[in-house]
């Protein structure tokens, strides 16, 4: 994590854990991914934490062992980089997404997505048309992006690299 960001961003991770990602959401809640140096189902852990500092509402997995079911996506070109980490805890999926704008317009002159980090929660029991997004919030400040490739190395889970 960027040291300048760490000073201004609250985290649910403790001093003896790695802060894989953390951000203060616009509603004063914090989302953090905390881990040991190596994390797998056999040793160490990667844990998703959500809630106010000092009042965590959700831990996935519930105990500090193993890793949650994850889906990792990474894509980039010379205009935009996208990292997405989805923590699947049926029926909900907690997707942390980082967009990094590398150029303001693409090769066709259209604007690219601005840099941002967000948490989007979807409910698999509903379709998009029924409004499957149950929670969505951007991070209040742009910090260090979530990095799907780094999480893949940490956990051994394959990252899906999308080319476009």
C-alpha cells in the first residue's frame, strides 16, 4: 500500500496483518481485505471486512482461516486499467472494483472511465432487471487500487485476464 495513503485511510486490518486493500466509503463505512503473508485454504487467511471502524458488520470468511470464494479479473490497455475482486458469499457477491484512467480519451476519441474505487454488492436471487444491486458506494478518496494479480499470487487463485 502507498504509505501516503495509509496515513489517511482507515483500515480494519491489524498491525500484524497485510492490508491488501482498504477504502473509506462515502457513507463512513470501511471495506478492507486483510491477510497473512501467504493465504490459502491450508494455511494463512484472506479476510473481507466491512463496517465502521471498531464496529465490523461483516467478516468473510467468519474466522481467520482460509480464503473466501473469489473471482479475480484484470484487464488493461494503454487507455484504462481495471481490477475487480469479487468475494462470493451466496446469495451475495461483494465486488471491489478499481478503475485507473491512463488517458482521458480512447483511440476513437471517446472519454475513458475516470479513476475510481468502489464496492458493489449484488444479490444472485434477483436479475439485473429486478435490481440485483443491493448496495453500491464509491471510496471517498482515491487510494491504492485493488490489485487482482497480486491477490492471485497471494492466494494461488487464477486471475481472469480480459483483453479488449
